[in-house]
C-alpha cells in the first residue's frame, strides 16, 4: 500500500523506521478514537469503537497499513457528516491509497454528493482514481494490473477458487468457526466458546443490528458506507474467516448508529461495553502471550 511506506519514510527522517511505523499506527488509533467520539458525542461510544473489533487496537502496535487507512476513512466519514464532501473525498482518496479495501465505502461518497445535487454523484467516485494509480504502479513494477486481487484471492475463497468460487456461501465462515473451533483457537472448549462469543460472533451481531437500526432510522449515509463492508465480511470464505473482525472495523458507522440507538436500552449498552472490554483483554493478552511479527 503506497501511502503507508511514504508516511514511514517521512517519519524516518528523525527516527528509526520501526519507531516511525509504530508512531504512525498509534497516532492513527488514537485519532480514530477521537473521531468516533466527535461523531457520536459520547465517550463510551468512542471507547467501544476503538476496542471492538479488537483488530484496531491490537495491531496498532505492529506495522500494519490497515490502521492509518481506517483513521483516514474515519476522517473522511467525519467530513461527510459535516457536509464537507471535498474534504471527505480528499481523505477518502488517501485512505484508498493506504488500503485498497476502503474502495468498499465509495458508494457513501457518491450518495453524499447525490444528496446535495444529483449530477454531483459521479464525483463521489474520485477515490477510485487512487486505486487505479496503485494498480498502474503494480503493472509497471510487477506486470500485474490486478495484483491486489491475485494477492488476496486465496483468503477470500476456499482455496483460491475452490468449490465456492470467488465468493463463499453467505455465512460460510460463520459456520466454519462453529465446526472447527478446536483447530482454530485451542483444545480448551471454554476458550473456544469465549472466542466465538466475545471476538467473532459479535461482529456479525452488532454490525447487523446497526444496519437494521440505520434502515429503520433512514440513515442512508451510514447504510451506503457500512453495508458493502458488512456484505464483504459475510461472503468471506472459511479460509478467510479471521478477516471479519479485521475489516469489520471499516463498517464503524453501523456500530456508532447502533450505540447511539441504545439510549433507551441499558442492557444493549452494557453488552456493547462488555464486549469491547472483552476484546481489549483479548488484545492485551495476545500481544503479551503470542507476539506477532512486526510486519503485516
């Protein structure tokens, strides 16, 4: 992802590359939390969005391009909510340059501009230009214009084009987790159940509920942003099930909408906070007990 190395290179002027990468990610994580608070106007919602799903916090201490991409995406969404589409498209384009899967939220830009004036809608596709430039660079250097598809095809399908083809059966990864818990996490049944209930299944539950409440409330901007992402994590194949919490972060407007809708439901609010705390505990424990490579 071209933007991430550029940010690291800029930071490396004054420090080591690894320190610069860590600084970029930690700053992006903190910025994401601040933005979700500014959007929701509630501290507890900013806390929930920062730690659930667990990926954002856990991988902010590793060299992962996703973290600044999610921050830039959140910044672009913030500007959309402030009716400043030019700023939103600018930071949305930078987010795509940081991670191409931010393309999933491009419909939200088109919708926001359409809402202002129908003929402006095509300008919402401007962030795709960043992806075209990235693809042209890959064509120039490695001879593959659809490099990003080829690089990820294996984890999006059963085995790079097996019995499910490019898209899996909906909820195939959901079923896979239940039928392969022991192999996925631990031989301890209790650990497997906690993993499913605290880490994986809430992604489907909360983002699905968020989409439902957004539809009821006619929050079409949140739907245009979050539904493509939610659909993507639903059709992930069993091989790529672990990407559901990772890319679920990008559908954060649905989570924010759900959290805001809990003002009269103390039980759901408590459940959201409890799951966020569970994800935080899991992240801290896994960082300490099972450190990952510093490059992702």
